[in-house]
C-alpha cells in the first residue's frame, strides 16, 4: 500500500488511499519503521487511541486499539487532494 497525498477526500469513506473503519493490519506496511526508517510519527492520545502521521504529516490516521480500526482520518497542511462529495 502506498499513501497518496493527492487522492480525493471522500467524506465518511477515506482520504490518501486510506479508508475509515479499515483494520490496522491492512495498513501495517505503512506503520513498520514509522519514525525510524520512514518519515512520520505516532503518538498515544489516550489509553485506547493512537494517531499515526505519515510522511511529512500530510495524513494522520487515528486508530482505536480496542478493535484495531481507523476511526479518524485527517488531511493536514501539504495534502494536495481535493474534497469530493
């Protein structure tokens, strides 16, 4: 899987090639080495939430670790995709 910082933003579906409600195992290749061998970072927000920022932070995915699913996707500064309805 490759992150696409120019992909359309589709409400309640996804952005950047990532989809809401996808399991973290579906994107694990994006997470392996994050902040070490790959650009990006992760942070624990609460005991049950972890936010992963990819590349230069253009896309952030927040995961509920209780069920392992993405519940929030955020386009940040530098994201080139357009909003689509």
